[in-house]
């Protein structure tokens, strides 16, 4: 249980979060950091470190190949761990409430999917990195298959998490968050389907980037909302 103390210098009463609430809020904080961290690392690589990589045409997974491929591997794994930590925070914040089981589980699977995609690199293609064959490879390696499966399971889990938490918001009568969650899930599913079709057109790749940023924004808003509630409850 939290305690309160009187700030005599300011004449205000301040609430002190309990240790459990502090842990919950710390875990939720990773849901805010994960998206900006992931996007920033990708942009630095694409714009400054990896010549030949085209954000409008190339899959981000290709950055895991080549001499500097370890940077994207670390990006996948670190971001995935942040999402898993956030999922733990969501579970703690929603304990006993609607969505407390499947919401966190699906978010954790998304994080684990990113980690798997990091450890198992995609096959080089489309001339990246230098020396890779143009177009897609005729055969997919074992690690390439695991990468695809990991990413697919993770993305589908993220979409499902959007719908699960939309139901929770609906039960709370929070229409704006219901709409945001459903729109995010639908847009991300459509963008993922476009990329999974194998098309490398700029329109599809850019649309996927937009959907990914939307998904990271959604996760951040969910984390912030629960972060505030954890503090208020404490």
C-alpha cells in the first residue's frame, strides 16, 4: 500500500507509489521506448551506415546481413525484449480485468517474434548487401524460413492484441481508443499482407512503414494509459 507525506515547503500532499506500482510503471515504460528505438536504429543504418539500402524498396530484415548486420540483429533482439517487458507490465496493470490474459500474451509473442527474427536472418536479395543476387532467391534457406515464420507469428499476434484490447476499451466505454485499436489492427494486417505478397513496390513498402509507425504509436499510447492508471491506483 502506498504512503503519503506532506510537502511542507510547497504545502502539497504528494503520493508515493508502492514498490509494486513502480515495477509495473517501469515495465510499461519500455512500451513507449521500443518503437522510437527501433525506428531510429533502422534510419541511422539506412541513411548513414548501409549504402545501397533503399527504405522505399528493401525489407528492413535485409539489414541483418553483411559486415554490419549485427546492428540490426541487436535492434531486433533489444526491441523484442522491450516489448516482452512491456507485456509483463500490461499483465500487472490489468491483473484481474478484461484483457489481462490474452492481451499481454499476444504482445509477448510479438516481442518473441522480433527476437526470433533477429537470431535468424533473412536471406540476402534485391542486390543487398553488395554481391547479393538481384530479385528474390530461388530457394529459401532454413534460417530464412525461421525468420519469415517468426515475423509472421509476431505480426499476427500484434494484430490480435489490438483487437483484444479494443474489446477492453469497449467495455470501459472509451470509444476513441476502441476505434484507434481497431484501425491499427486492420491497417497493420493489410500492410503485412501486402509485404507478404512478395511485392517490392515502393507503395507497399512505404505503406508497411506507415502501419508499423502506427502500431508503435498504439503500443505507446496503451503503455502510457496503463502507466497513469498504475500511478493513480497506487
